């Protein structure tokens, strides 16, 4: 299993396929190009586009790093701290034991089935198929979030997505934000300034972080004066026709750019070229693209006018749905700009 896009120390990622025929669970392989291929006993490796016998996939996260926690996020941005498999197993054993005692049956203790020192989390992803037989997954159930705690209240938020593109699935771990929490002794609450203001406001995440930090609240800083937890990345070093990525979600297939003129524009994956070594288009925060920026057309109700933009149509959906947005600009024909290489110093320098 190759880690895709990013790797976190103490985290191992895999995918489990659930078969409709016999309810078998099969581990799956990830090729060098990061495409997921199923490993079937009868047929060997079968590419995802031919996989008619699977309707569910499971993202499996194995964690040995105690600073890592796994979160589930629904379509309304509600956040749930995931329960590890060992906890589910213990609850199941308790129920089984209780039933056996009520029936007067002998209670048999099953051996603990999980490796010591490892936490395992499973997240179910539904697989859908278009009319022309192309499999795909849907947001929000196609992803989980990982949060990694650092020192002095700092944390890193990752998105782990099982994303479909061009008829193939990709297991993609993408770093999204590095922010900071602090403890306010006056109100007795844990805060994260970045996720408490403006369009970035996410109270459900702050509540989940507060629950995870609760036992160590006194070790958090009493304020947040770190400028890196502020707003969007800088744009003053950009050239005309360039924009910098400040957010990208592989699970949703879109992100946000800040342009040369300081405007915020959204970017859809179909306006990005696939990365070298993968068939998946995506951006990392801080990366620069060359692109064309256009103003988003809206009707009087604020819904986006989408004349002939087929990339807006979700798989299996015949017409583009109306939707509103607070953004005013959109990026097209984006191409990654390689980072500048500093010239080497001469021997005489």
C-alpha cells in the first residue's frame, strides 16, 4: 500500500472492499499511479471501472501516533470524533456477555483481535455507478479528517478522501490547515481564532477540538498572537495571471485561490491538470497556478448561472443544479507554476 500525496508518521492507510456476493472483505492495492485496484481471488487485479460487484468501500486508518485523531464530518459540517474498532468490539462483547448471562449460557471470552498499541478506524464509503457504468463516490461520506496535535496548541488538519476521477478511485491524504488553539481563562473555554470568524467559521470543529484538548487545557497558551493563524496566504509576490491556493478539498473537487489582484476565486478540479505521477488533479495550500480569472455570473436570487458548463453536473445528474455562492470569481485553465529555484552560489562568492 503506497501512501498517496502526503504521509503522516504513525499512520497507515488502506482500503477494504465489501462484496455483494458472499459479503467478503477484501484488501485492495494501490498502484504506482495511485489508482486503487481490487485484489480478487478469482480474477487477480481488476481495475475499478470493471468492478460491478462492489457497492461499498471502507477507508481503514491504523494509528500508532497518540497525537493523531480521526474525525467524521457530515454535509452540515457537524463533526464527530470517530470511535476506534476496539471500542466497538468491547461494546459488542459486553452485549453478547449480557445476553448469554440472561439465557443462563456459558460466557466465553473471545481473544482481543486487535494489535496492541494500534488504534484502527473504519469509515464506510458508498459507491455509486453512472448510467454508462462509471463508479464514483459522493461528498461528504467519501472522506474523513485527521487532526495531528503539535506543541503550544498548534494542530494540523488533514483531509483523507476516497475520491473518484475519470473512472478510477484515489486514496488521497491532503494537508489543509495548520492552526492553533488557546485557552481563555476568563470564559473557561478553548478557542481557535481562525475557525471562529468570517467565512471560515466552523463552531462544530472548535467544539470537537475542545473535547480532544479538554484534559490538557491548562497546557494551552492563554492567547493567540501567531500571525500564521490569520487569514489567507499572501498575494503580493504574484505576477499578473497567477493565483495562490489557500484551500483545496480533494473530496469535493474544488478549492479557493487568491489572485494577483487580491481577489478570492474558486477553482474546480476539471480546470486543473492532473499532477505528475497521478491521474488526479489537486492543489496543496501555498502552491501557485497560472490561470484565467472570470467573474461568476449570478441571477437575481444569487444562484450561479452556468451556461453549458458540463463539469458542474454531478455523475448521474442530467442538468446542473442551481446553487448560491458568496464568491465573485472563478478560475479556468489552471496550470501549476513550478517553484522558483534559488541560483547556486559560485565558489568565489
